[in-house]
C-alpha cells in the first residue's frame, strides 16, 4: 500500500479556492470521488477515473496529475496490483468528502426563516498586514458574512457567532467586537445588503445554471453520467458563494430558488441511471 505524504502528516490539505473552481481536472475529479466513489466504499482503478475525466476533454496526463496531487493532499492512497493501480479514499478524505456531500446535497433544500436579528462583527486589520487581511476576509466570507464597509462584517445568521469567535481567535486578532440585534432607524436594510453582497453577480450565476440544466435531457449511458457529474460539479460552487439570506432580504423572483429546485429534481431523476453507468464502467475494468 502506498500512503501519500499528506496522509502521513495526518490531515488532508483543503484548498477552498479549488472547491469553488469549476474548470480544473482536479476539481472534476473531486466531484466524481464524492458522487460515485464515496458511496461505494471500495477502490477504483486509475483507468476508470481517467476515462471518466476524458468525457470532459481532460487529457490523460492531466488526469493522472490530478490523481497524484489529490493523493499528495491526503485525500487518496494508491495500491499497485500487478501492472495496474487502484485508488482508495483515505479516512480523512472520506470524512471531508462526506461533510462536503452533505453540504452540497442539503444546500437549497430547507426553508430559511428569520427573526430580523443581525450579527455584526467589528474587526479591523492594519493595511500593512495584507496577508492577514486576506485570510480574515476569506474566512468570514466563507462563513457567510458580508462587509458593507471596511472592518464591518454582518450576517442574518446569528448562530454563526461561534464561528466568528473561532476565526478571531485563530488569527489572534485583538479589539474585535460583536453585536446582535435588529436593524436600526438610520439608513435602510436593503442598501446595507446591496453593499455587503454582490447579489446581482450571484443571481447571474444561478440563471446560467438554470439555462444549462432546466431543459437538458440526457438519454442514458455516458450522456446521463456526464450530465449528472456536470450538474453536481456546477452546483457544488454555490454553498461557497451564496450567503443564504432570508427571503425578506432577497430580490423578488430570486433565481436561486428555481436553481435549487432544478438541482434537486434533476439529481434525483438522473442518479439511478448515472450510478448504473458508473457501475458498468467498474465492471468492465474488473473484467479486463
């Protein structure tokens, strides 16, 4: 058994930039691992993954590099059987993919109630400490916070205060403050939301998703395998882009609602045939 360097260090390296990316071979590989390899709990041959990536015009060299890099990050481990190699998820990789799958498949499936309360965090970093400023912005944005002004971070999800506390402690930031309460009498809530989040860009992304998948009708075999992979691959970006604002704070006819309905419906429709086709590819390689 060949164990990756990332696993020996005890914890996989998680690149959130890669999680949002939707074009790289490694990102596509992660989608396939979560959608098809994780549920089966057994090794998969290199050729199965390389051939599946080829459906997306990923060249063999790039596919093999993606496998090697994913293993180096601690997600996969390889085993040589004769002249062939097969791959298994590491315990850490299985844990992280399970958590990621839960977030992807649950996203957009629940009603968002809101009691009108805001969590406001005041935390500033001196201009010269640009790396620290970037890390703070990345972590708070990932937690769903928006920033209407420098040093001011807001979210309608007040239960995320503990996450903000952890971020402040992790970055060793001093003089941070937090408040919870309703919006006051100065200015207006809609303007604050517009300054904190780029909902126009997010809405355009949802509309592009709708345009691609609303009328797509794959006819079995590799077509449905390709469609299901692409569906999950495109959808998995949104949990990292969408702060999941309550309906009261969103534009009328918010496209995210329709996109969520399409994702969950299409995923349920295509899943049996896509999983069956993946199983056929596995069986074909086993017989080789």
